[in-house]
């Protein structure tokens, strides 16, 4: 039942977002998002050799970050009960 309420709230939120902005603003936001992602991909591909040289082992930091966030989530769930 709680999942259904979440879906309803999410749909209401989406409806409020859509009615809050004009059609032109939504189109601009969508185009800006797509173009920004494309530019970021091209910029990353251009600098990939530099990234491989100077940022070796960064995946370990990313994994540690996700483990830390998961640990916080587990602590929150255990303290809730």
C-alpha cells in the first residue's frame, strides 16, 4: 500500500512540475540536458588519455563512497526498528 501512495505522490509531483513551466521552458530544459550530456561525453573522450594517466585507481574511492552510503543506509534501517 505504501508503494502505491508513493507512486501517486510521484505522479502528482510530475503533474505540478509540468504545469509550473511553459511548453517552451520544458523544451529548452530537455534540449539543454541532451546537449549538455553530449558535450560532456565528447569532452571526456577527448581527455581520456589524461584521465588514464593522472587518475589511476579512482574507482577505489568511488567504491568506498558507495560502501559508506550503503553503510549509512543500513544503520538507518537498523536504528529505525
